[in-house]
C-alpha cells in the first residue's frame, strides 16, 4: 500500500509541477508579478520605506525563486529525458547510424570529450569531400580516408578504435 501512496503522491506532484510551470510561463504570470512589484513600490511611502517594507519583497521573491528552481528543474529533467528518448529512437531506426550513441548521455565527461574529438576528426575528413553527403558515418569515413589514419583503407579492423584515433 505504501507504494500506491507514493505513486499517488508522485502523480499529484507531477500534475502540480506541470500546471505551475505552465501557468508561470505565461504573459499573464509576468504581468501579475510586475503588478505585485508596482503595488509594493507604491506602498513604499505609506510604510516610510521601512525595513519591514523591504523585508516583505525580499522574503516573497526569495520563497518564490526557491520553489521555482525546483519546479523548473523537474520540468527540464522530464523534457530532457523525453528528448533523449526521441533521439535514441531516431539513432536506432536510422540505417548506418552508430548505435553506440544511443546512451551517449550516460557516458562520463571524459568519454564524451573523446567522442567529440573523434567527430571533429570526422568533420575534418568530411570537409575534404566535394559532395556533402559522401561521408555518412565514422566507419565509412575511416574506410574512405584510411590513408589519413595511417593504415590501409581495408585495414584489419572493420571499426576504428576510438582511443587510438583520437590520440
């Protein structure tokens, strides 16, 4: 039963988060926030610009900012995951695309930088081709430009070694 309560709580929190981020991302929300600031400014002379008057706006904006950070992060996490899944589907479905990139977001920063260097090399090779679509993948680029990798185009390996090629 605790699992159902947790799931119900999670679902309710997700709905609240979605509704809050949807509502706060509107022009009306901005206008309301601006109106609140203008009302606060207008009450300054009434309260003689006191410390309490300043504390009201400071406390209010701090609380709202603190809560919005978590709401925005939750929404961004969900959006990022959805985008990763969509991109994974595209990579998995495309003939010739490297399935090694499906979980690239789970690699370490060092591994991502190594891939970046590897793809920079591919870009350099692709720029040397006269036709934009001549190079479709790393494997094709390696076989077409084998001499640039200091081995024959039809070398003993069918796939290039990432670490060897980057260094």
